[in-house]
C-alpha cells in the first residue's frame, strides 16, 4: 500500500518506518526542512534503539522516503496518517492547530478517496473536527470527494517502540465505514498473523481509549509513589510490598515501580488533557487531579532527602547526578524528573555534575545556562569530590558500578537512589549510607 505519514517526529517516524518494513511504500512529510534534510542524509532526529538501522534499510530498499512537499504527500498515500504534535495549551487541553492544519492540507490537495487516520494523541471529538475541516476545505474548492476519518491511537513505549509496533498486544481502530475498515484491516494484517489483535470500535471510544490507557498507567505510578513514601514512615519495604501486590493477577507487576515520578511526552500531557476534557464536559476528574499533584510532589522527593541530610542551604555542596532522560533507552528530556531535581538543588546553592549515556546532547539543549550545573563525559568523573551521588534514571550502565571506586571518589559513601537500583542491606554492609524510595 502507499502510505503518507504527516509529521516525522517520534510517533510519525516510528510508524512510517515500521509500515515500510513490512513492504509498504511510505512517504513521510514534515514542515521542518532541517529535519527532512537530516533524514534524507541518513540521520534521525531522535534516539530509539534499532530505529536508525531500520530507517536506513528501508530508504535503501526504496520503500521509505521523506519530503516537505505537502501536495506530493497528499497525492502519494491512499491512507494519510496524521502524526503531528498536540502540545498542551495553557489550560492543559491538547492544542489541535497542527492536526487541523494537516486536515485542511489534505482537503486542499486530495483528488480521490482517502482514509485520514488520526495517529496523534487527540481528545475525544477530534475526528469530528478533522472531518469538518476537510469538508469545509473541499466545499471551498467546490468539489465533492469521498473520504473517511479514522482514529488509530499509538501505544508505543519510548525505548521499545519498534517492538511495540511490530509485535503489538492490541491495535485500536475507531471507524464506522466498511471501506475504511477493510483498508485498515489489510494495512495491519502483517502485524497479526498469529491471532487477531485489532479492536474495531466507534471513533470516540478509540479516542478515549488512548487517554484512558495512559491515565491508568500514570495512576499506578503515583499510587506506588504515595505508598512508598508511607512505607518509609512505617518502616516497611516498598519492594516487598510491590511483590506482594503484584503477584495478584488482578493487579500484576507492570508500572508498580516507585521512583522520582513519571515524565516524558505522554503521561504528563495526557493526564492534563483528560482532566481538561472532564472539566470542559462538567466532570471533575478527581482521581487524575490527585495523580498529577502526587507526581509533581514526587519529583522533589530526592531533594527532600538531600535537604534532610545536609540542611536547606546547600551552598558549597557538590552532587553527582546519574541519569537525565525521563526513562532509560531514550534521550527524551520532556518533563524529566531530573530537571526538577537540578533546578531545586542549584536554587539552594548546590553544584550538580551530571552524566547520561544517551541524553547529554538533548539535555545540553534543554538545560543550558543553569548556574551551578555542568555535564560530565563519563559516569565516574562527577563523583570526584562530590558530597553524594544521586540517581534519577535507571540505565543498565548504572546497575553494577565499581562500588569500591565509587566509595573512593566520593567525599563520603552516600547515595540517594531515586530508582531503587541496589540492595540496601548489601550496600550498607559495604559501608554506604543509602537512601532509596520507600525502603
């Protein structure tokens, strides 16, 4: 099939590349000439394990190409994926200006039947707005053409996006017209050879499903963080509690890991958007409002532990920070807890030297100019003369460090672990003072 993907960011690039991998011809559109030039030159603008190699393979095979030509992109694809950004507005609602601009462009240039697929995370009712934008544009042209608007939300985890796309546990498609349903079924046939994974439903239910899924996962994280903070006060070990409740099949183990709060491009934005949707429709989303408040507070948890140890004034203190990205296997710094940690420590007068295996370039762009904050070229050098080590991201490289060297480099053997990476009893037996989350 000929597929157009509008937007070559995280979702668009992964979607287009994976669809090309199974034999489709895919044209990815972006209005950013620099991004398209990078992609055409063999580079990619994001870090995602395995993506660069897959992009190069499909470009070389002639199945994947990139353009800034809107008219050419509309002409190319029988299916038009809209995968542009939906940043939060000031009130937390999703900004649909880029989605609707893409819809109007399709309406302006289409000359035959198209299936227009909302791949971006959008609030309930967006398909109606996309439909109206295309209809108005066609009317202004004085033409009448058939088209279908479909909701097909993405469920991609950063750091595992390719596996999630190629081996999905479910494919949600909101559509009401048989022609569009048939095309979407054929498109996704290669991804469900072993058993049926497509869940067909009405468009509004599909739109709500995406927000509901991310809001549920965010809720589990905030719940565990609240429980971890209580466990500390009570003298319980949250890791044992996690195993105790996770073994219940009604609960399961996924997303029950306490830490420094969730971040990234999805959970914070989607929780805000769902709260805004509830508010706009007369429903107070009380649980999600609490989830958001708990997460904001949790991002300061590691700093609170530092302050309890050293006092509120951290002038003259120096801290090593391992991890900047909001999670491992990505360079995404959006809403990363590390940003709150660095801001608060430096505001209190401390110096912070940080290392991340992948996110250094992105972090230098988003965190440049913070007084008292610097980057290191490797994970051990920030430890030289530091008062303590703080861990904000659970990269594999941090799992088994040379603790004897770590102990030698630090001014004192002190670790504040925001990701519960180590065994407290063993570490204390080695002479470390160890502060984790809920342990």
